[in-house]
C-alpha cells in the first residue's frame, strides 16, 4: 500500500466522520447535543483542510466554526429551551 492510498483512506474516514456528525446534528432533538455534534463536524472539517495543505483555513475553521459559533449557539440554548418541540 503506497502513501497516496493511505492518505486517501484517512481523508475518506474523516469525510465519513463529517457526514455522520452532520446527520447527528440534524436529527438530534436535544439542542445541546446537536451543538456539540456540530462542533465535532467543524473540527473534522478543519482536520480535512489541514490534510489538504491549507493550514490557514484549518485554523480559521477550528477557531470560528468550533469555537465562536458553538459558544454563541450554546449561549442561545441557555437563554431558551434545550429540547426541540415536536412538529405539528
């Protein structure tokens, strides 16, 4: 197995993790758990950007996507209800 196929396998695994985290984010009824899954998705995306040799984009994604956005969403959840209501 050469280096290129190992790198591609790692990237495929990371992208699969991004898809799983995105699915968990949109299906959770607990909004705090959805915010944490969204932060995990953002961290996996920043790892993917780093593997694609874009460290500046990776740092920005980790800081803004996983840090600031998650903090604002958790603050909003703290000011409202934690659980999503059932649909009509």
